[in-house]
C-alpha cells in the first residue's frame, strides 16, 4: 500500500513538473520612446508580402484572431480606415540572435514620457519556435512596440488553438496599456446601463 501511494505521488509530481517546464519560456517586449501611446485607439493587420503557401509564419488565423481578441480587451478597434497602428506577427522556426532593450516598464515610462531615457541593448538567444508581435505606427511605419515569446512552438503546438492563444496572451500580458478613451468610454457605458 505504501509503495503504491509513493509511486502514485512520484508519478503525479513528475507529471506536474513536466507541465511546468512546458510553460516556462522567455516573454519580453521593447518599445519606442517616440510612440504616442496615449493617442492610439485603432489598428489593422499589415497585409503581408506574398509567401509560400506552406509558410504559416505570417498567416496563421488562430494567431491573428488571438491578437485581435487581445487588442479588443485593451480597447482597440479594428478598422481599415485610418488606423493608428499596424499589426504584424511572425513565427521563427529556427534559433535566432535578437537584440532587445533594457527599458523602464512601459506603464512607468508613459507617465513621464521622458525622451532622455536611453536604450540599453540586451542580446537574447531566442530558441526555435519564437513568436514576435509588432505594433507599428501607421503614419511612420515605425515599430513602437514589439513583444516576443521564445521557445513556445513546435510541430505539435503550432496547430493547438489553446496553446497559440496562451502564447499570444502571454505577450499581451506585457502590454499594459489601453486604447485612448477606452477607460472613460467603459465607465460611461457602465454608468448608462444602470439607469
């Protein structure tokens, strides 16, 4: 009886440890000090360049839908007519060397918008299966924010809707900003519904 309980406990512990290891991946973001984050409220997806039909790295409807859902949670509306932001994403199947930046948390920086803050480069060795999501300012086509999750995809997970949504959400958990006017509009809507 004790041996069975001990074996069962070890099996449960091994399974839990295996699940935890699958969920540990690098998630980071960088942003531009020139971004006008307080004014953005709309977006559209970048029409990607022609690609091989077998290359789903820039054309995955599950990833696109998950990004759309996350942006809507943050109050952004999708529009083709004069969007503030362009959204692009790509899955990198191989390892890559990537330069990010050590910066203040975006929600702290946005309170002062201090342009004198520098970019401290950080080199990352991102492992295969990296998702990068970029938000570009529509007027300038310059990246104002990019989030990335490294080591999240393999052949099995790239088709798992639940896993893909979780990877996108883990990136947008780092984007702690809301669309211009979203909080006020939400409060007004809540106040009007109670009348």
